[in-house]
């Protein structure tokens, strides 16, 4: 009798990998799953891009979670850093597997495959751009890893090579993606998003002519508009507006697929919303004071609570009355036109086209109800105007820290901040800015596992 | 045997006869309290203090026979044969080593046994007033560690580990076999009515367990339930009722002291979040504040009760034992309780002289109301959750909550930090997530019901003498339901301000889950027993199939969708979420065993089992487990005969074998596609992403164990001794191998890489002493186990684990070290003056009153490299001492349980220390031993308020680790058997009255509730951790057993 089969059981509630990637629908589901895994990346993105800067702080500074990012005291064994490393590579692995199986199935329409490949490459490039800014040289994985041995064999690829791959992936994405989508496809990566990201990559690399050229293409696209009222750019129900080029999409459906930042940024003990949550990302007094008199964005982006030195400035851009920890409905804007316009201005200014740069700055300023900057500003003053504008316009969105690094001002700004605010909050006295902090350490667990992974200097 | 005749029908009319007599022991001393019964009738008597008895035998009884029995003596049947004066000499039943013990797939004489097996009499289990048989096993057998998971939580089964755990990656539970049926898990064992158990055999070495192959690595616990014996039907009603109380309260501050403490804090500027915010009422009118004893508010004296009715009897052809029982235990913590209903029907029948059947059917129902009692004050941990939601931990809150808060306020609401806005400037003084513990236990509802039907039948055919062919089929059907409900009025992290008058509907939590499991077994054995001259052979062959399927469904209300507090289940929401998971596994096994002895002097046994399992990866579908053992009874040799009067028995035995641990989970060898959805433009789109790394080589954990043992008996087995040494090495231990993050789909995967060694000594001693009329039986055992990590898959240590939140790196697993060691810093004292500040290096902020941390490596810097071993969670040894005394009609039994050389991390200290700045309470010990600037020269255990550097909030030090050794009077029972002569008038056969105290006294230096606690249960890596688990309880009961 069939005794041998007695112990050959088929799982009822799990889908083995070996049965997947057989149809176009499977591939599309794998791509969606890759997008889905990106939600984790942007839920925690603020820790690495806002908290270290002078823009924001965390009320949790005494505890293990966010304090080290706020005070620039993170160590090689920080769990959130290794968590972010893993989350980025999950998206990359999802993209790699999607790309690896793209030829295995037949498509209803050849363009489906082109777009599938383009989106996967866009996501992969976006993740590597984050990684290379966070860590410098990182292992460049472009195919599915199938064993522990393969994973243990990885070495750090020089940043220049990683950037080259990012540029290549984005060029491919730009060529294969449509300018826009309709209906339930809105929110996928577009050729405009690929252009804008490529422009941002060039800018971070200080490839000013390439940045200017690519960003000019985005600025010229008519489907992206600066909304007349800055209040309409952020908030629930305002997702995918004309200013958004690419956003990490979150949706509250009671399934834990919403964002966690709306809840985490909510007040721990004030009355801004009825929710009592984490206050993990608050504006600093310095950010509040950075807004010029009459800047409409101060009221749109910040909400002050408390008095005097005990005032907290909540991130009104993202905070609303969300009831559960993972049910925030608002998206995280990764790329939006105001960012592109200001990057374009920066590229122009660095290419000696200051007079062309200033009108771009003014597009953003005048929308906020501020007076236009005169066209007679010097190149240096224009740079300062760009820095000011980027700081207030893009606050909380995860640009500040790498802007400061690009401008060569990260360490000096934070040393000045530490001195200035040590009396306001004694905890600021424990801040430890230094040039080494401009890169995060390669997670200790990775180095211990694989001695071929060298550590960043200073850690 | 004339007594086996059924009710005789006699035509001859004879007169009733009166028989008197005397019962003595073999030294001629009178034996009082001996039961004398006319066989086949209910007529009986007890002997008096002079050993005499008298009874009347009715004329209807032909060929009367007296059955004479007395505890500790071999029973005798004495035909009356027309005599009227009968003297009987009872001989002591000192045949301990002659007893037959239950082993795997059979029984064997203790004399010829060559493996390490400890058999526990059901009586020692049944007399304890505990909910589960697992709890009753504590201290009864050497090498068996019983670790309560949650202190005294009603119905919470303990973790049982035999000879040290073998597995770091999965459970080290032993295999439980009930009446031949291997159970899927310990939970099923713990649903058995302890009083239904006839005996439990604990199989410890590889020779005794290897026949259970891939499930035997952690030992085997064989349970035999009571079966009927032929004879008149006997009914017994037994019942006890008692009261439980927490064994101690912790000494926290009362109101006035608490206010003094808060004033101290305010003076020392220790309120960073609310400077100077002492509530004015603390200074102006403290007497107007309540003085709440929160422990009194949540703990109660609770009832424990058990009623059982048993009928047993039968004829030579068919015998039965039927029992029904109801056990009820209200928890000492409000809102917790356990109720269990059991029925058991065991039937054995001889169909023909060669054909026998047996049937066991045992339904049971357990209902448990749980409260969170484990872990952090605001978010309980693990098994203490309600459904999937962490709830406030009342046991912790009762220590932390301010005594100046009322239980209820004027409008009927619970007094909470939220409705007590009494800080200066109308600011909050209390942290609003230190909840009212009474509110939690009153409102949190978390009910588990376990319904189980166990049914097993066998047919046994003996075509030839010595040959038995047996086929057994059975199944267990289990339904476990959980009903979880958190009303809108209960405050929790999800709704800190919720109260009776301010319900927060969005925080209502309702979840119902149901796990249905069916397991069936078909097992066939052939045994052949043959004596050829001086050679004795026993052969066993077996083939078995076992399959398990489970389906778990759950429905919960979608968060935030409940709009009414009226319906307490998920239907209260118009929008619900369903869950469905499956589990299944199958085993196909065959094996055999040979036992051989020559003149019962040279003994040999060997066994082999092959298991195929669905759990193993496709590259390793089958496993083979061999074992062998040898024994030599020196005392049977000719040269020994001179020694025999002193040492009547001496046996050396040795065994070796391999066993496996197949608790590796189902389908863990596969990597899978996991749901990973995304929403494009607010439309949910369904997606998948790969998860895990497939491992087709995944296999059972392998154990090799050797055992050397001695069994000895002195003075005709008046004293018996069993000594065992064992060495068990585990290889291919299931561990999570960490993967580089760049792999992407997993950060670790399960694989067989680790190695672990357990070595130990076990000693059991038994003796019976007769002191005149007092008979005193002593059984003692002591065992020590030493673990050593041999291999962690190439690395020298695993990532260290935190103990409680904030105390990182407390437990470390290092190759060459034992399991469960605690690592932290050594505190030398506090900085009392400038000289101290100059003399010792410091970590972080320097200041008087901070702790001085020992600079272990002398580098002048205090950092992670100064962390050293400061405690051990695994005890040096366990011991038990069980004694029974009988004197006339009185009996007394006393069980002591000891655990020696084990430390406990007291996790509550972190909460006391860090939360104190938010107005929480503290123990008096902590208050009185905190450094103060008012008395800077006084050395204290604890640093100053809000100390810098390494303090109880940030680091584990030796100051937070306590000696957790204890000696416990586990059970004291005093009984009185009413003489049969008195019972005759009320037509009762027997009546025993007794009083029992369970956990009467505990001698320990541990200052927490219970030194037996461990919030991580039987964890091998993080043992000995206490953070507000369920307090230990003391139980007083009175009971009776009536036979009729």
C-alpha cells in the first residue's frame, strides 16, 4: 500500500517558491510585492535623513531607539541601521528576482514586459541610491542569491561603480516607462520619476551639467505642477497630486498596510491630535526659527505645542489623527516638483547660470507668500538662498541630511547646533557630530558574518 | 482461588460466624489500622492498637476468605476454613526492585532492567492539590526539572525538561505517551486528571527511549492510567475544597512614605519632564488622599475544589474503571481561573483465552480565564497577551501604581493617572500609561477552552505461549478556542484614557480563534517472550503510522470599526478579518528490540527504530536510531552470597544510543512566497515576495547518550539506591544561521549546526523505617546537570539577548560555556566623596551617588568589555525528599522540593527605577537603600535618584541578580482513615479524611514573589528572569475519600 506516500505531505497554507514565477500574473505580483516591501524603507527613512540633522529631533532621545540618530551617537551594532540595510536589500532582492524571471513567462502585450522591467530597475536604483548615500561602498547585488555561500562571498563595491549601475538602471527605466499611468496604476514609477531621480543622483554626485540637463527635462514636463496652495501638497486625500513625481504609497485599509510614520510622529503628550503616540520626529526650535517672517509654510508644515523652551514642533506635513500604529493613509513623497525645481536651481547655479537659477528659487518662494529674490544675487548668495529654501520647503521629507553632506556643511552645522542648543536641552550636550558620521557604519552583524566587508572609517 | 467465585447461592443454611484475630509483623509487633475484609463482600474491619480485629461473616458466604492489607506490606488472603481465631503475620512489601516498571512498548522487571527509568506512583501525583499532572511531577524524580511558566497562574502547565535541554532552536519537551499513545504536545498531557494516573514512568537514557526514535531526544514520559481489576464493583467519591492565597506580598510604600519619597525626588530635582511639579495636595493635605494597597485590590483568597467519582471492578472476563471529575481553581489574581472536567472510561475484556481487547475513552474540557501576568507593566509579553494584543500587566502595575490614587473616583470611574490631574500648574504628575491594575483585571477578558477527546483501542492475540500480536488504533480530537475581548472602557496603550464614563470605541478588541486538531495512530506490535533453560529472550517488533492535522481559524474585528460595546465578540464590528492556518505532520516508523538475560544475571538489550517524517527535508527523509544496553547483577554471582544479607542487590548497567528531536516545525525546509501588498493610488494590489531560504537538508537533531548506572538494595531491599551518570551530546542542533542582509529574503534560516553537551549525576535513595507502630518511608533524590555549548555553527557566540527591555546583552551563548549564564557589570559601591570620584573610572556622567562599576580589564574605561558573568540561570542541582509516616489510622506525607545554585534577574527593578520620575511607587527596600545627599557617607545598594552612568535603568549589574535557590515544603498531607468497624453501620467500605497544604513554606533569599518563577518558561538561553509573573500561591485544603 501507499505507505511511502504517508509522510509525503503537501503544505496547505504556504506557496513554495518552486511553484511561482510561471505566468505574467505571477511576475506582476512579484513586482507588486517588491513595491510592497518598500513601505518598510520609508517608514523608517526619517531616522537616517532627518534626525541626524538640525531639522528634527526625537522625544525618545533617552531610549535606545531614536536617541542615537538625533544625537549622532549611533554605534556599529545599532539595530535600526542593520534593519534599514536589510529592508533596502529586500526591495533589491525582489527587483532582482523579478528581473531574473522576466524572460520566463509570456506576456499578453510586449509593453507589459518592458514596463515591468523598467519599474523593477527604478526600484533597484532608488534603493541603491539610498544605500550608497547611507553607507558609501556597498555590495552590488544584481541577481538572485540562491545560497548562504553566495551571500557570504559578497564584497563592497566602490561607490562610483554603484552610482554607475544606478545611472544605468535609471536610463533603462526612463526609456521603458510611460510618462504617466491611469486609474489603478497611478503611483507606479514613470519615466518622469526616472528622470527626476537620475537628476537627483547626478546632483548628489556633483555632476552639475548632467544634473542640469536631466532636471531641465523634468521641469519642462507639463504634468507636474507646483500647486498654488502649499497646504494642498500634503495630507490625507491629497496623495498623487500634480506636484508628486514619485511617492511611496500607503493606504489605510485596516490591514496594517498603512504607514507608521503618521502615528510615530504624533504627539506623545500634547493635544495636537487625539492620538497619543511616539513623537519620534519633531521639528527643532532651529527649524521653526528658520522660517522667514511671512512664510506661509511655517503654519502649513509645523504645529507648535507648549510654551517657551518646552515647545514641541510637530510635523504637520505628516501627522494627522491616525488611530492605529500601522494605518497611516498618507504617502511619503520621494520625489516632488518643488525638490526638482530647487535641485535644478542648484545645478544651474553651479554651472555658472546664477541668473537662470534665481527664478527657479522664486517659483517656490512666491508660492509660500514670500518676496522674490532679486536676480542680482551673487552665486554664493544664490547657493545660500537655495539652502534656505530647501531647508524649509522640504523639511521632514528626508532631504536635509544629505543636502548638508553635499554642501559640505553637515559636521559644521551640527557642531554649531550643539553649541547653540546645549543650554535649551542638556541632552544636546551629548551630541557627537564628526565627519565620520556622514556615513553610517556597515552593520556590525554583517561584518562579523563576512569579514570581507570592511568597516567605514571611524567606526 | 475460591474467592473469585461470584455471589454464591447456597441451599445450606448455616449460622453467621464471628471471627477475631490479630495481625502482627514478622517481628511479632502488633500492626494497628490493618484493613481486614471478607473477600467478595463489603464486610470488613480495622485492627485496633493491639493489632486485633473482630468481624462477623454472614452465613451466606461460603468458603470465606479474609483479605488483609496494610500500606507497605504485602497483602494476604487467608481462608477462614472454619476457624474463629486467626493470627496473621504480614510481611513487609519491600519488593521495590522486584516491581515491574512500565517501559516503552511493554513492562519489565526492575531487577532485569538495564536502562535509566524512574517510575512514579500515581498516589504521589494524585495527593497534590494542583491543576496539572506536570506540576505534580516536581521533585519526584531525579533529573526531571519542572519549571513553572507563570508562577501560580491557574491551569498554566509547567515546562518539564529531563536531564537538561537538548535544543536551542526548538522545544526540549519530552515525548508524552499515554497508555501507549504518543501525544503531539505537553498540553494534552496536562489535560489529564492527575487522579486518573496509576503511574508515570520517566525514561531518561537512550536505551530506554531510542525505540521512540526521532521524538525521544528529550526523554519519554509514559503515563499509565488506572484500569479495572476483577472483583466487586468499588465506588469511591473523593473531594477536596480549599483556599489559596498568594504566598507573600511585596513591601511597597504606603501613602505617607510614598509622599516623603516623592518630596525627596522633587528636592533632588529629579523630575526632568515636569520640573517642580509635585502636586500641591502632597504638601498641603496629604491626608485627603487615599492610601490604596493595590496588591489587596487585585489579589484575593480564592477557592480550589475537586470532586471525583470513580467506579471500578469487573469480572475475570471484563474489567472497567470509570471516573468523572470536576476541578475548579479560581485564581488568586482577580479575573483568572481554571475549570476542568474529565471523564475516563477504561475497559479491558478477554474475548477468548487468547484474544483480548482494551478501550480507553477520555473526554476532557478545560476552561481557563487568563490575565496578563508577565513582563512589562504597560505591555505584557508573549503568552500573557490577550489574543494578539499586549495588555497592561496587573501584577506589575500593583507594585508600581501610586498608593495615593483611588481605586475608584466619585463618578464610579476607575482612578487612573488620566483622571488625576494633580500636578502643579495643572500638569500631569503621573505617567498616563501606568494603568489602574484593578481596571485591567476587571475588564480584560481572555478565555481559553480546550476540549479534547482521547480514544484508544487495542486488540491483542496470543496464539502461542509467550507470543502476543497487538494492533492498536486511536485518535485524539482537540478543539482549543480562545475568546478575547477588551472593552472600550479598559485603558491600555491603545487607549490610555479609556474609562467607564469615557469609553474609547476605536480601541475595542474582539477576537475569537479556534484550533482544531486531529491526530491518529495505528500501531502494531509483536512481542515474543521465551525462556530456554537459563536463557531468556524477549523480542519486540513494531510498525506504526501517525498523522496529525490542525486547522486554526480566527476572526477578529477590524481595528477601529467597532461602534458598540454591547456585543463581546468580533460580530460587534461590521467589518471583520479572518485568518486560517494549517499544520500537518506524519510519521511512519518501524523498529525492533531484543532483550536477553542469562540466569537473570547477565542482561542485554538492543533496539533499533527507523522514522520517516514529513518534517524532514527531501534530502533526509528517513532516520535510524540504534541503542544497546548491558547489565550485570553482581549480587547473583556465587561469590556474592556472603555479602547478600547486607547488600542483597547490586547491578551495574551501561547503555548507549542515539535519539532524535523532530520538533523542527512543519515544512520548515521550504522557502515560500509571502503576501506583500501595495496600493497604487489608493487601490489595494496584491503582491508576493519571497521569504526564507530553502533548506532541503533540514533534519532532526541528533543526540548520542551514554549512561552508566548502579542499582543496589540493602538488607532485603529495605534500603534501595539508584545512581546514574550520563553524558548526552547533541549535534546538528537546530539553530538559526544568520544570513547577510544582502541576501534580501531572510536574515536567518533554520539549519542543523549546533552542538551541546549535557552531563549529570542522579541519585535516588529509598528506605522504610519501622519505629514501633510508626512506619516511615523516605524517598529522596538529587540530581545535577551541567551543560556546555560545543558548537554554534562556526561562530564562538550567538548575538547576546536582553533580559528585560533596556538591559541588553544580559544572556550570552558562548562556545565552551554553559547555558543560561547572566552577564553584566559588577558594582563596587556608590561614589560617596571626591576621593571616590578620583579613584574610580566612571561611565557617562560623573557624580556622587552614582554606582562605581568595576573596571574589570583595568583600562581606566568603563565599557562593554567590563561585562562579566554575574549569575547563572541553570541550577547546580535539584533535590526532592518525599516522606510518608503512618501511625495506626493516621498517615502523614511530606514532600520537599529544592533548587540550589540558581540566580534570578529581578526585572521589576528597572521599572521601579526608571518610572519613579513619573510618580510610580517603589519597594521599601529600594527606598531605604537609595543613596541620598543627606547622608553621603552611607553605603547603599542602589544609586541616587536619577543617577547618571550605569544605573538600574540602563544596565544589568550584580545588584539586580539575586540568589534564587530555594527549599519548599511542597506538600504536607495529614490523613485519618476511619476504622472499618465504625463504618459498618453507615454501610461504607472506607473513609479517609485529610488536610493538605501545598507550597506551605518556601525558604529562600529571593525577595520577589516566587523563586520558582521564570517569565520565559523553560527557555534554555534566558532562564531565571522575573518581571512580574504570577505570584506563587499557598493552598490549604481539606478533603475526604469515601469508598462504598
